C-alpha cells in the first residue's frame, strides 16, 4: 500500500524550497520539477502554494522572455498563484513581447514614471487585469505640474508616490492629492520644502488620508506644527520614517506627541543630527510601536539630573542602540540608551554599538527574550570585545542568531572560549575572524553540535595556515547546513583548491545546503566528472546553493538547473 504525504505538508515543503532564493529563474525551475511529479500535485497542491514576495521582471534579457513564455504554459497547467512587479523601464518591451495571458494576470504591481503618458495609456493598462498596486516616481521637475494629477491613481488599490525633486513646491492641489484625498497609500519625499497650505489650515476640510500606511520624509524642510498636524491626520500609518527633517523652528515636542498618538504604528525610524535627551527619553517611554530605530548624532543635555532618566517601555521589541555623542555638562562623553533601558526583557531583536565603558554583564543577563543581535565595533574594540564575551557566555536561551560587524584592525571577534559556554546560538555572521579562532570554533562544533549557519566575510591567515585544515571539522558536523567563507586575507596559499575542497565536503556531509569558499584553483577533468556523478546522486538532496563557477561546463550547469541548485556561474 502506497503512502502519500498530506497536501498541506507538500505545500509547506514547496513554499520553503521556493523561499530559499527569491528569483524568477529559481521559481520556474522548481515548478517545472514539481509539476511533473503527479496529477495530484498539479491540481491540488501547486494552486495553494503562497509566499509573500513579488518577482521582478527584466525584459532586457532574451532568456527572461523565453522563461516567462515557458512559465506561462506551466501557469495554465497548474493554476499557479504568484505575483510579479514590472519596473518602469520594462513596460513597453514587456507589452511588445507577446508573453501570454497567464503572465499578464500574475502582474500585480507596475512601476511608472509620472509624466510618461505612453506607459499610462488605457489600452496598455487594460492588459494587466489583476493590477492592484503601483509606484509612481517623479525624479525630474516637470514643465507642466498637471502631469502629477494625470496619473491613473483610481485604477489601483495601493498607490505609492515617490517625489525626488528638491525644487518641487507642494501647492494646494498636490498637498490635497497626497494627504487629503485617500488616494495614496505610500509616500516618499526627498529634499523638499513642505508646508500645509493656509487654505487647508483655515478650513475644516483637512480630514487627512486614511489610506496612508507608510510615510517616509528625508531631508525635507518643515515647520514642527505642520509636521505634527500631518502625522496626526494620518491615523492609519504603520511605518513612519523621519530622516534628518530640518525643522524651521526646532521645536520637536509637537511632532513627538503626534507620533506617540499613532495607534497603528508598527515601525518608526527617527534619524536626527541633534536633539535634547529629555525629548528622546519622552518619546521612547511613550511610543506604542514594536520596531524602533533612533539614530542621533548628538544628544544635548542641559541638566545633570537628566542623566538619571530611565526608559521603561514594554511595547518596544526591536531597537537599534546606535552610537551617540553627547553634549553633557558632565565628564561622560559617550552614551548609549541601553544603559538606562529598564524593560530589557521585552527586547527580541537589537542592533548595538557598545560604545561606553560599562559593566555589560549586569545588562546582558536581563535580555531574557533576545532572539537576534547585530553588534557593531565602530572604533570601540575593548568595549565591543567585552560585550561579545559577556553576551555569549550568558547563554541566553532564546538568543540563536548573532551578527558581528568588526574591523580587520582590531582583535575583536567571537571567541571559541565564550561559545563553549553557550548551548543556543546556532547562527553566526561575522566580518573578520582569525584563522585560529574559526578553526577552534569548527573544532568545538564537532562536540557542541549546535551551529547551523556560519558566514564569514574574511578569514585572516598567517604563516602556513591553510583553509584545508577546516574541512575535516566541517565534514564531521552533522548540524551545520550553511558555511560561507567569502574571502581570505594574509599569506598566500598554494595548495588549497576550492573545487576539490567543496567536492570532498559534499561527498561526506549530506546535510550541507549552502556552501562557498574563496575562489582558488581550477576545475580538473577528473574533478569535473566527479561533480557530474555527485550532482545527480542522492547525496546532495539538501543542497540549494554551491559557491562555484562552472563557466564553460554546460553539462554541470544543466544538472544544477534541473536540480534547482544555484551557483556562481554567470548567466
């Protein structure tokens, strides 16, 4: 009696496999394989497969056009459900390519340049029957401002407008379109002078834009009261970015009050050159938002008692503790919000520059719900090393992912001695690491058997140290599935061959999914033949990326494509 996996399990497997690499080519190769397995998968499983991203089409490549035409046929067979985005440079060539009706139906977003009347013609837009989202961009000042109002906003459920013209003046009609008409869902404005027209301020007709869910203002010039009124009337905002706003009156309090009142805010980014400490503490204590980034160059503090302020906000789950230089009337020069944060147990994801001479152990043990952290050295090597060691040694049960952005000039890295006290970290990403330290970590993992992902930008070698010494420990590790070592620095290595090394690992460790090493050595004919056998075997069922180039080896690239395994081979 045959045993079949339930449809829901197959659906989850397919979604996981597709999510590993967001590309149209990868998706097509997978579907081409899935659709041939059985009629049941064609009719019952593939139509229910879902994922959150859209594919972006590049019609400038003939291969992409052929791929889309082939995908059009599969879409009709399996009733595939996916969505695609068509960039503004590709609309005309796409329409002229005779792709097929199934592909037209799957395009849900068009990117269009305001003023490009050719791409906005009804006969073109009518071909895309399932459009619900658009992104209209204005990067050059138009001769006729009316073109901004001629865009077909009413055709789309979600409209994004990007205004990137510093000299553009926001007149009454444009302000009404953006902020008072419920036509636009996402707005990005750069380098402009913005003010609420007096005609709107003096009337009761400013009800706001209830469909506006995302507002990004960068390097714009505004009055504080205008900014506050604009935010307070945008009651549906889920994402708000205020990047170096030049307040004409330098009074941030009304703006902070307006942000605090937003009930639907999910992400808030505030980047400023200079602000008072008391204003920032007030904001962070009262925000009802989970994902917050506050990046301030200089904190001003007029009274020393403000140093006793604390932040006690249980709503914030994700926060960026960036480097801050203070202008205190106080000996302390550098400051970090984490030292006055009282709800440390609420934090789940943080980014931090450990820039103060602080006893970190008393802080890290309180991060009981921390899941992921990014640590940035930024010229504070001693403090950063102490923070890393204390954090890893704390053995926090929910902390599984750690990323370290360090410098080659200081001996700051993740030490194996600290990791030996930790039973939960399974994902490590680091910029620079010494050969001896990575060797010790991989040797430790043979017994620790916890690390699943290890990504290194540079391994620093000295003397006769060879990357070949790492291979036996990778082979013995049956938990590690991703090992990426991108480059090496230091002494030249004559014996290492990347093709031979990866081949040996894959032949002896079938758990590997993603692997890459520094590009060194050539592919011999014997090794070529061994790869040909290996890539067609069951040993590499888990593999989805191999960091090698098989240029001018069409038989190997064909096998990789059929198996939906990506590589560094030029397309």
